[in-house]
C-alpha cells in the first residue's frame, strides 16, 4: 500500500525495449532503412474498406444520440480509414457499428479531459485534428488524402513551439472490446505521455536541454502530475473503483529522457505519489494493467469490468489505436480490438463532452 492506495504487484514481465509489445511481449518491429512505415519518400497506399460483420452492441440508442446522423458519421469514419496505410487502420467492425447507430449510447459518455486553464479552442483542435498513425514521427498514412478529406496534413500538436506546448488531454470512453466472436464492454481512459522518442518531437524540443532539479525538470514533473490526475479524476467522476495503470510516458517515449539523475522511474515516482496521496480517501484499488484484451474475457474478471478503469498509453499525434494491427504497443493492442478510434474522435462522435480539471 503506497500513498493510501492499494497496489498489487504486477504479474507482467518488464516492457520490452521500445514499449513494443508483441503477442507474447517479445515481438518487435523491424524498423528497416526506410523508416517504420517506409513512406518517408513515398505516400502510403490507402487501406481497403473491407466489409466485416459487426458484433451486436449491448446498449440501445437513446437520448440526444437519436439526433445524430450516424450513417453520415460512419461515412466520415470510412473516409478516415481509407487514409491509413494498409494494415494500420482501425477495425472495420467498429466503423460499421458507428454507422448503424449501435455505438450511439456509448458515444454520449465520451469525455475529453483538459486543464481548466487550457484554451478550449486549442483543446478541441488537439482532440479533433488527429493523424491516423504516428509511430516515432513516422507517419503511416496518405497526407494528401487527409488534406482532401479534412483540410489538414498533420496533427494539431505540431502547433507547439520550443516556448509553448499545445494542451495535454485525456479521453475517456466505454467501448466494446472484441476477442474472436466474443464481446464485452470496458471503461478506458486514453492518456498522453510526453514524447522523448525522437529529437524532432515538440516535447523534446521544449524540455531539452534539461538537468535534474532545474526548472524544466520541475515543470515536467508537474505536467506528469496533471496527466496522472486525469486518471483519478475520471475514476471519481465516473464512479469506478478500480484503476489499472500503465507506464504512461515510459517505454519508447522515454528513450531520450536521460541525463544525470534523470530517468522515467524517478519521474514517475515524483509525479504519481502526490496524486495517490490526494485521492487516498477514495480508496481506489490500483493495479498494473493486465494483458489486453485477454483480461476482459476471463470469467473471474467479468464482475470487475463495470467498476474498472483501464488506462491506455496514447500518443500526442494519432487517432486512438495508432497503428492498430501493425503497432505492437499498448495503444495498438487496444486499437485493434475496440471501437475507440471512432468513439474518441469528436469528428465522428459529435456527442463527446469536454470537462475541465482544476490542477
């Protein structure tokens, strides 16, 4: 028990280098000489719009969701899906469920969390102007087609400068999660860590050079506190008792987070502990995130799902799920088996709500 919050030791092996999880936590991408996607010198081929039979959703359509033209939203999702490089796209069944209105009831509960002092127009831009795929600054999609479809080529996070970063957000949703022909619903919050995996990342350019204990380090610790706090505030507001944490900002994102006294472990310890202490009275049970999607389909966990918040390590640039089937990160595993890409994107889910969090 740390900070008044119950922790259970993780049963997971340590993350493989680069935070790229394979089906057995050991498979890795071959980056190749042309970059991860091989499209630095050419445009990606469009993903096919394959037809797939969507599973049956559990919730009926009700409330304001009836006023949304879900067929039109599904068409937008299909357009975005066609921008991805083939194999990286989100599941076809999620797009069909959106189009049929089967996700309507879940769409109403989607919540975008942001700091209370963030500019709302910038928050909305970061939430909406998403790149299909961005893995280590390799963009696995057709930028020209994205421009034709939505009038931008790269994500809004690119408006960050060396002096000012765009808002850090988190997006909660309840989503179907699918394994073979089985389906359950889970609560997930998609949290964005600061990216130090490439020197061209806005976060790297903003924070470095940095030394342990200097003003930049203290600011980074404070920003990580805000990031962790989104999770606990979400659990409190949604009435969820269990939190399954991931190492947000660790793995690949922390590859260049180095220097005397600087490490991801130290950053996590200094930023997470105060948040645990703040929420001590809430008696959350906090555990290491288990294997996705297996956790949701174990009989002994079925009763836990309605009260559990799973934490996904998202990206500042991409759609939820990032490279999906060709992305062996946690985000990719979540993306390939859920409907979060279409639920958590305000462009396909106009019912998403924005909630400020005081820090």
